[in-house]
C-alpha cells in the first residue's frame, strides 16, 4: 500500500503544476491597434515562466506588482506597454505580473536580463534596490524605475510624474462635495510612509482647503499597494469614522465600491476605467503610452541618459477623469456649485498649459497640522523638498523637507 | 474608533472564516484533514462571481459557488479515501489546483464592475437592543444570518444526533464504527464533500456579499489557512469556531480603526504616532495561527483538546489499527 503513495504524490503534484501553469498566459488584445500587437505575459509564483525575447527586435519587458487588468495602477502601465508595441516598428513586449517587491523581484529582473531584453521597466517603489543591483550586473541593458529616488547615471534611470497636480484638483472637488453634503470630512487611504504618499496626501488636503476651508482628513495606512480586500476594509473604516469622501493611494477601484455601498463618495486613482460606479467622483489617472514610447525610442537610438526625470501636467501624461476630452462629469461632480467646477476647470487648463505646476500646488503659506508655518508666504517648495532625489544627497538637501502633514490632516509621521 | 462598529464589521467578515471552519470541522471530525481550504474557497469565490456576472442572479451564484467548492473537495476525497494517499500532501496539492483553476476561470472577471449582491437585512425591534442589536442584527448580509443558524445546527448535529454519533465514531475509531455497521468510506466522502460545500460557500460569501468582486488570489488571501488554524483553536467545536471567526474578523478591522484616535481615555495612542506598529499588529493573527498549529500538533495536547483520534489516518478495511 505504501509503495503506491510516492507515485500518487508525484501525480498530484504534476496535476497541480499543470493546472497552475494554465494561469494567464497572454494579455488582452488592444482596441483598434495601429499595429497588431500582443504582450507575452506571465504571473509570478511557483509556476513563473520568464517570457522569451524575439531575435532581431527591440525587446521591452515590464514588471508589474498587480495583475495587468487590475483596473488601476498596473493596468495603466500595461496599456502604456501595448502602446509602445503598437507604435514602435520591430518591437516585442512582454510583462510579468504579481511580482512581490524586494528579493523576489530581484530574481525576476535578473532572469529577464539573462533572456536578453533590451529595455526593462519596473513599476513599483520596492523594485528600486533590486533593479539597481541587477543594472550593475548587466551594463548593456537599460532599466527604468518608476516612483523611487535612485539612478546610477548610466543604465538605471528614474521616472515619475507630478500626480500631486491632479490629486490637488481632485481634492478641490472632494472638498466641494463634502461641503455641499454638510459633512466636511475626508479620508485618505495611504499605502506606505514614503515621500510620494505624504506628498499626494498633502496635495489632496491643500486642494480641499481651496473649496472647503473647514475640511479635515483622516488617514489609514494599509501597508500594501495592491490588496483589494484590505483596501475595502480601510475604506469602510474611514467611512464609518465619518468621512464623506475617501481617496485611495493604492492600486484598485475598491474604494468606490465601498462608497457605493455606504452611500458616500470615493475618488479612485491611476486608470480612467477605475471610475465606473456612480459613487466615484473622479480619478486622477496616468497616460503612460507616449512617455514610454519616447523613452523606448531614445533607448533604442542610444540617446537615453539615465537620471531623474519628473514630468509635470503639461506633458499630457496625466488626466482628471470627467474633465478631459471626450469624458463627462460624474454625477457627484456635475451637481456641485458651478463656481467650484469652474475653478477646477481653470486650474486644470493652466496646468495643461504649463502655467501651474507642482510648485504652485505647494506654494506658501503652508502650515503643518500642528499649526507651525512650514512654507512662508511667497516661498515655494523645490523638487528636493518634494521627494528628495536622492534623499539628503550633497547638493540636493531639502529646505522645507516634506516630512509633515499639512493643516487639516489628522495623523502623525514618525520623526 | 468604536467597539460596536468594529464588532459589526468583525461579524460580517468573520462569517467567511466561520463557514470555512465549520466545513473543515465536519471533514476533520470524520477523520479527513483537508488543507485545501484556500483552493476550495477560491473555487467558490470564482464560481459564484462568474455566475452573477453571467446571469445577474447572486442566489444562483451562491449555489454554483458551493458546488464548485464541493466538486473540488471530491478530488481530495477520492485521493485520500479511495486511494488512501497522504492527506497532508493531497490537501496541499488541492490548494494549488484550486488556485490555478480559479485563476484561469477568473481571467478578465476583475473588470466586471458592480454586480448585484445578496441582500442585507435588519431585524426589526431586536436590532434596537443596545450593543447586541447593532453588532449582530443591523444591516448585515443574509449570509451572516445563515451563519447564526448554521453554527447551532452543526453543533446539534455533531453532538446530539445519531448521524452525528456515527460521524464522531468514524473519526475516532473507524474500525469499531465499521464493525457496528457504519459505512466508513461513505461517511468520509459525505463529510469531505460537505466541507467542500461550506468552503465554497465561504468563498462565494466574499465575492457575492461581504467583499464583492474578483481580485485573483487576493480575493481569499491567507484566510483559508486561518480557517484551518481556527479549527484547532476551536477544538473541533462549531460554537467556538464561530466566536473565533468573529474575533479574527474584528482584528482585521481593528488594525485599521486603531489608527484613528489620537488618545484613548487621555492616554497617547502609540499607533497614531508611529504607524510602523501596524506591521507588527498585522502579523499577530498569523502568529496566533502558527502557535495554535504547533501546540495543537503535539500528541499529548491533541488528546487533551479533543482531536479526532483517527484524524489524518487513512482507513483500510481489514487492516489492524485505526
């Protein structure tokens, strides 16, 4: 009897592996592509398969923290990747999804490099150090990291954009909504205590103060970028604590679903498709395609210089759902006071024209939540204050270092 | 932060643990350890959600979700009962199979958007009882109420009925049960299947009622394992499993709500000032499960806490020993 067991065990494990290997194998086909295009995909896990390169083509690989169809952050990047493939002749693109940050991702980046990809994009903060390590091992491959603060000046570049502009606009809408509803309280579901999340939280609060000076905002830290179940719990926690509008800093539209259930309002993030339900006010979102294409072409031509690239609203790489061309206002926004909507439209127009930048969002006077003046009137923050590339490096010291929460935010940051 | 809100949320999400844990109690009481709870829950979750997306009927989704969990459990039953293979290995394999299948079947479902949900109910009059009313009887999903009915029913079935006596006999001393004319194989199949149905129900409860939507593996997350730990924590008793399930559900919510207030009764709230503590707090439920599993797997302790004596041991008719 016992002699039968090992065979059976082997059979079971084989079956398990086969079933696992059937998981998502190819990305969805894009709509009306200028060039037929398919991204080879794979999910991290015990059954991870590193996609192959295609000889003679320019091979681009992307590493995603969530699924490519998460309706948020990862999907926005995935669509950017497809855009590259559609608009760049002789290109081949592939992605790996659900890759955890840290040591696991280092193996993924190294494997992709060994396969011979020419250009590798990592789209989550925690890929930063692993990518830096691998970039040192493969000097002929170009690596682009999003959201962090490191670059080696050679083949490992940093790239991100001023989402604070659009969070500021969304904050104006949320403040107006909360005021109109007679409950001047917002909620912010933040992920990790990194400069980006603090900066975006402050932008929301400063925006809300424009339309609703009496507004305050609660914060919940969820310690994850992508976990819709935790995102739902945190949204419920904020709504139950009295918030009228809740913002998410994480990757999925979960916040809007909870808002719908609770009869309140949510502001989603990252992808225009994330703002589906009626309870969604708006979504600040990314349009990565043209930017990725520009950098990919520079890499191919050998003209790309790795460094710190931080684009603003005039790049056209970001949007505010409901306010961009071809979009209609969500019902929760359409019913707001006309002067508030006009204010948002005017500021947006200035942003897109390059006349209102992230430094105008963070222009003094700004007080922190203890009442202390952080930025005096007439002063503006500098890039080093916003995110410090790299933090505290000589010649790049911050003056008004954003390690504080703006007035109105209920929360503390460890010093 | 408010006790009633946290507990009400805990009862809602705890219902998920409750269904899975009661299902596992049935299977383990019959002597079959099934570690594939996560796989079965994912199958229930994806089965239920795919059905509601296709037909718009969450009740039908509930049935399909249960059936999906039940069908997957039959694989474990055939392998461990008919072929007498190692239950631990088969259970782990079931986790992988369920996860892989659910990923394939769930492809594209995350884009489905809002779907119709199972209704929420408030019990008139009784929901006005202070504390108890708002926690248990106000604006809870119909499945939460199903949990209230399932738990005492399961307890009564196991402890007070003739079939329950047979169930316990099969899990304690199958040879004796066999000698008394109880069909050991049939009963084990039946209760493993029942465990599968309830795990499927737990999964469908997530996607159709309590945290609606399909999010791949994260839909269930680590909750299948917590349910297995709960069974030992509950000493194979449905009533204790319910209490444990609600508590674990409340912990999930407490970790978030505790970040809100600056002070508790005038004392500085450390979590408000240093959010890194939330990493530590978030780890605690899993630490608790590990402790329970380690302590609960010692032979002496197992006997004392009432583990079914034949748990994990395949029954081979005519061979000596259980």
